[in-house]
């Protein structure tokens, strides 16, 4: 899981323009996290459906 505590960001200079880069990285992290989650959930749902709907044994699935 991603840390839910408040994160502190240290800017190395006085420009807030670097904060935009941090926000872009956060968006990329969200997209990557969503893709990773779906790549684990979709096969699991398929296996569970195969076991219960099509009576496939768990060892084959």
C-alpha cells in the first residue's frame, strides 16, 4: 500500500515550479498503481469464475 501519512516535500530552491514535477510524478504513480492492481485482480476473477461457473478444478486453474 501507499503511505497515507502526510509527506513533506523539500524544495532545493525557492521556485515553486518544481512542485509541478512532483504532481506529475504523483499522477504517474496513480496510473501505475491502478494498472498493477488490475493486472492482479482480472486474472484472479477469471480463475474464481472458472472454478465456480465452469467447474474447473482449482489445481488446473
